[in-house]
C-alpha cells in the first residue's frame, strides 16, 4: 500500500438514469490522493463534486472505472471512510453523546470495553470543543455546533479517510471561519486524509494541500489541480497578506470565472 | 381607542411577514404582537371565553334541536327525561342481575376489553408487518394488492367467518376488531418507514449499522409518529365496529346493551348509550393524540 496512492480513482464515469433520459454526470475522472493529504474539490454547483464524493464514500457506485482506497476497491460505504454530511444528519432523538457513541459502538464494539468506548466518545466531543453540550439533543444546539458533532462522529471512528460534503456550507461566515480553524487544528493533530467538497475559494486555499478544480457538467471532469505550497500551521490573518496565498486564490478564481464561467442560462 | 387602532395598523404594515402565520393564532395574540395592548386580565378572560363559549353554544344548539324534535315526536324523549334517566343509570353502574341485565359500567368495560384484545393483537401483527412492507420492496409488492383488496371490506362482513372459525360470539367480535384495526396500522407504519429521511439512512450506511441497530436507532424513532397515527385511526374504527358487532353477537357490551334497550323500547337508555359511546371514543382518541405528541421529535434544521 503506497502512501502516495492512498486513494486512487481511475477513469471513473457516472451516468444517472433519469426520467428524462440518461445524464452523464462524471466523465473520465482520474485522481490520486496521498495518505495524510487534504484535498478539496471545487467547482460550480452541478459540476459533480458531490457525486464524486459519494462515489468515494461508496454511497453510490460508479457506472464505469475503478475506485481504490487503501489498496482495496471501494464496494460500498464503510466506517473507514467517514462522511460529514452537508446537513449534519444527526439523529434528532439522540443526544450529541449518543449520536457519536452510535458510531463508536459500531467500529469498536467488538474489541473494546464499554468504558473505553465512552472515553472515545467523550474524547471526540472534547476534540471539537463540545464536552459541555454532550447531553443536549441536536435541536437544542446551534447549526455550527451540530456540524461539529457531525465532525466528532466522523472522527470518532478513526477513519482512514474523512469525506466532507460542503460541511460548512450552511453556516454563517464567522462560524465557518471558526470551524475551518478548528478543522485545521484537528487535522494537524490526527493526520487524517481528507477529501472535502466546497464552493468557497478561501476555504479551499486555506485548508488544502491540493485544490481539485472541476469543469462544468454535464460530463464534468477534473479541469485542473492547484498544488498549495503554503507552510503549516496556517494562520488565517497572516495568510490574507501572503503573496502566494493571493496568487493561489487568483488561480482558482481565474479557473472558475474565466475558463469555466457558468453558462448564462444556468446562472439565470 | 383611536391610538390603539392606529398602532395596530402601523405595525401590521411594518410586519407583513408575520401575517401568514399569525392567522392561526387567536385574535388577541395576533393583535398583541402587532402592538395592541390588552390589560393582562382582560386578555386572559377573553381567551377563556373564546375557548369555552363556542363549544357551549354548539352543545346548547344540539340540545335545543333535540328538544324541539322531541316535542313534535312523542316517541323521542326530551333532554330532561334522558338526563334524569342517565343520572339513575350512573348512580349504580356496576350491578349484576343475571347475564342479560348488568349495569352500564359492566357493559362499557366488556366492550373496552374486546377492543383492547382485538386491537392489541392487530398491533402485534400489523406493526411488524408494516415495518417489513416498508423496508423491503418485494414484500410491499406482495402484500399491497392483498391489502388494497381487503381494506375496503366492512369488518362486519368478516363476522360470520369469525363465528364459523371460533364457534363463539365473543372471539368473533374480537376477530372483527382485529380485522378493522390491522389495516391502518400496517399502512401507516409502512408509509412511515418509506418516509424515513434518506439522510438518516445514509448515516446508517456509512456507519454500516446492523439491521437491528438500524431498526432501534433510526427506523423505530422516526416511524413512531406515523405508527401512532395508524394506531389512532385504528382505535377510532375499532370503537365504531365494536358497537355494531355486539349488536349482532349479543352478550354483554355497550352495543348489545343498545340493542337490548331497543327491544325493551327504552329510548332514553339508547340516547344515553349514544352519548356514552361518543364520550368513550373521544377519550380514547385524545389519549392517543397526547401519546403521539410526546413521541414526535422536532425536525432539526441547521
């Protein structure tokens, strides 16, 4: 298992059969992700970013092509590829603790004691700074906190890969910035491999090792990849004046708004 | 007066967005939110009056209409006569003078017992079946035509089959309660299972939960409100059906009691029985509504 090819996507095709006929969502997608790498997928809405993420999660199956994670073909969803959903998807009848514990039990239930698993759950909540809210139900906490519980749930499984589908998309700008900083800290601490879908250019540059820019659909594919060579740990305020940061940002914007400018009929 | 009116029109214009929802709230509250101030006691009195008066007027109208009909129709007892009769009946609801002459309390309890048994068996069979039908497409395809075919059949049409199989009146009546309560429970449970949000099922898939965990942690809690709707519909129908079934089977029970009093030409008792049946049905329904409310979880928007 080479660490440089931890995740490998070869010639992935995705065709959806809809009532209006077949829709070619992804065409010939090729991508490799190294272990410990932070990748963001960016592109206009409808370009198939989430489709690609769902393929990696195993929630849907590629029409053609091969997807490999840690040397094994991705045949379905698995706790080793944890997903943080856009809408947090916490179960409203369970407390934050129970929501996380559900995942912990599933992954570690067979080999660890109950008290050890409770420790793991508490540790995951502590990692996202929510120890004090662990007894609360999801409807009693804010949107940002819910999303953090979602991240805690994903991290608690000690996944090989963390897949995030616009995890901060529904949050206000300040909360989003705060969670991005926390994510940087958490990823630095755990060394996770992350694939994250976003439509926020600053988020992409701040977080990523590489930014995968996708062309517009139908038959979307990877248009270009930007290697972000900014030293870590990254500090938001310092970066905003960093020349490299500004250049990366410009390159992504240029790709999105000049080369892949949204067709007028779609934008309307 | 002028000032309050003015303030109400002003803030109504300033807060157009609350208009849509505001219509469902009582008028006093709506006006209060628009800046009109009632004195607190006045507002409370008004709320109380609005809650109590209309139902009282409705009931009064019913009694009045009944009284007029009774005056023109000597066969029908007046409300006054019926009331006195009801007081007499309920002064001793639990007497026993042989199998065919028992207090109204025993009759109600006998009917409730039949409903409870038939209904309980229907829940025990129907809810799991509903889960299976909702969860597995194959079973849905298998059972849906059968359910569609049998659901519109009056439960009383099943009574002869019950008599034939069980060779006794009591199990036959329970059998028709079973038949009539099982359909709403199957259908609503299955609908609830189908409507479990895909997000929750995706969580289950990513966590790779066992079928048992999926059931206890995701399906059951999210289906519970639908299931309880089914239960509520079922108990309504069951209470309708028991009266008719008992008229046919005899024995002890509120339906039989109505029929018995008809044979005695004791019309006041029949009217008392109608009232009792209505009240018991209402209580059953309200109890289940309260139960359903306590199990309905708020959707968690982000």
